[in-house]
C-alpha cells in the first residue's frame, strides 16, 4: 500500500489525524521517505553542511579532538546520530589520523534508521569494528561517550498549535469527493498539552515534538549515567518565533507538505530552549550554545579555508569562498543553524 493510501485510510478511520502523525507516516512508515531513500546531495533533495564542504567536518573534528584531549583522554564511544552519507564522519576520521591516540581510543557506533543510507555508510566509512543500530540503545561499557549529530532533530515529527482566544491544534482531513487533503483545527482539551502550551502564550503558535523530547531525554540520561558529551547542530531557535517553521523540500525546492507524499523531506526547526531546559533538568552542564557562524569561526574555519586555497587555481579558490560563505554567512546557514554542547564529567 502506498503511504498516501495508508494516510487516507487512517483519516477515514479516525476522521482526522494531527500534523505529527501525518509526518510520522510520510517519513518513517513502511516505505517512508526517511527509511529507504538517499535524500542528501546536489542530485537529490537537499544538501547539508558536511556535504557542502570538507571545511565543516574538518573544523568540527578539531573541536571534538580538543574536547577529548581536555576532558576524556581514554577509550570512548564515538556515536553519530543520523550520519547520512558518512561525509562528516569521514572528515572526522581523516583529521583524526593526525592524532593516533584519539583514533585508537574510538569505539564507533552509527545510529541510522534509513536502510539505504546504512548501506551507503557501510561502503563509505572505512573504520574497523563499526557498529550500526537503528535505535539509540547503547549499552553501558564503562567508558565515556562523544555523541554528535548534524541535522538530526529537525527530522522529528511535530504537532502544530495556534492560539486564537483558546489554543487550537492544526489537524488534517481528507476530502473524498475532491480527492485532496485539507487542514482543519480542533480545540485543545488535553490538560497536559495545555500546560505545555503556556510557555508559547506570548507568541501564540507552537510546534511540539514528543518524539524529539523523548530522544533527547534518552541521550541526556545516558550521558548523565555514563559520562560524556553531546554535540548537536541543527536549524533552530532559542527565542520562540511567532510563526510556524514546518517546511517540505523536494529536489532543492520548497513544496507543500501535501505534495510528493512519502517522497520529500519534511522538517521543523528545533526548539533549543526546550533542549537546554531538558539538559538542565538532567543536571548536565551546558558547555556551549551559539550560532553555526560563531562555532565555525572560533574553531578556525577561516584559517582552514586560507590554507586550502594556497597554490590552488582560481576556480577552486572561488568555490571555497562560496562554500565558506554558505556555511558562515548570517543570511545563509551561519545564523539559523545553532550548536549546542551538553556534558557530564
Ligand atoms: C537530514 S539527514 C542529515 C545527515 C547527515 N547528518 C548530514 O549532515 O549530512 C538526517 C539523517 O538522520 C537519519 N534519521 C532521521 N531520523 C532518524 C531517527 N529517528 N533515527 C535514526 N536516524 C534518523 C536520516 O536517515 C539521515 O541519515
């Protein structure tokens, strides 16, 4: 059964579904978008920072190696959540070859739900004894962990709410005679959700992801218990925006979420304020929260670019300048992407 048919059947059965359920079905059910395709790359639907340029992964690697030198220095679990094509990991491993102690201390696990990407990682990543898992179910092996992700938490389904006098939830119905999906709304009655929505009262819109909260909590608990650090980079905000952020992309162009069902990327910006609150609730330390621009510049991306440009032809120099701007400029990825580092040692 196609995903579209599956969703239509669900709606016919229940009368409507919420936006979160719609996204969950499109992305993670049966043949869902995030289970069997490669969405990443210039020829596919979107491109991520590590795919834009090696500079991103290289300075990220320097940050992680320095962190390990300062706080760990022993064997550790290196865990990437949603490694995509493996580009970021390959940059990290290449830079690590300059620090054999770090490289030899790695116990590598990749968490990936997408079977196609998992196969791609198996052929792209050349590291002995790599473990793969679809879920974050790491066993405690009495060593600390460095866990990291880039553009991972924006993939989690969100439910959408808005306030017009009372809080309402956006829901999705199916018009059988016109054969199309439509948005509708229903008043929020659930007291737990209403309580959760109080902090959004002043902006009057909210996107809430229960599965993202659950996943982040799992990582916080793991780090609290077994020691380590979690570095996450994603589209997102700290001050609540007064607009909804859900977007869909197909072949590098913005679309409507009702188009290309099960065949396009659907993402929502990450609420970093919530992630920081959760980390605080687990008594983790917030080591860093900043924009991607500040992170990359502090880690030396400009110096790396200048180095890579030495003795290169005009075309390569121009490309490095363009990639650098894309990663760092405020109007491109520099400001909308944030970096959060939480730890327990
Ligand atoms: C937007 S891509 C980013 C890929 C890579 N990190 C990069 O920056 O190029 C999201 C990645 O997370 C994976 N993913 C999404 N949701 C997941 C989940 N709940 N569990 C495991 N992997 C997931 C996707 O299959 C993909 O590898």
